[in-house]
C-alpha cells in the first residue's frame, strides 16, 4: 500500500521558517521524481517545487524561488521542503506527491500526479 505522510506544518509568524517532511512507503521512491503542491480553500492546488529522483534537478514556482528549498533522502524514503521568509498569503495545506512516469520538469504543468499525501496545514500569521 502506497503511503505519503506529511508532517512539520504549524503556525508561524510572517518572516519565519518551517521545514516540511514527507515519509513515503510502498513504492520505489528512489526511482521517482517528487514534489510539493499547496492549496488554499476555494482555490486550485498550485505547484510549489519538484525534484528529480537523484536530486540533480529542482524546480520552483516563481513565487517561492530563493526562499524555499526542496530536498530528499532516498535512503530514508523522505522528501523535504524548507520554507523561509514565509508570507501570510502562503497559508495553505501543503501536499507532497510522487509519480512513476513524470519527470521533475513536468511537475508544474501536469494535470495528473499519481500519489499524494493528505497534506499538512501551514498557517502564517501577519
């Protein structure tokens, strides 16, 4: 059974930092690209960042470049998102995801990613 479980969300003041983690089980995670999306209630999920299976390539939404860093540890089957200088408008549920067929450069434009976690709430107070 495939499981992706996010953790690390919470309440932080604007300008602060959080590190999200995603534990993955039930699939050969070290062969798959992976990424993070976020969703504000009433809006569509939006791409945040993606990373290739070997961490060679990373991609970011323009809005988070220079502030967020995606990384992974294939030995631990884990995906991370370090978020710095957080803004109140980045309050959202953050989801990790992975797919056996997509490349990391496809994450921002794809309409379908196979495996998702349930999300972790990030609240940034102004």
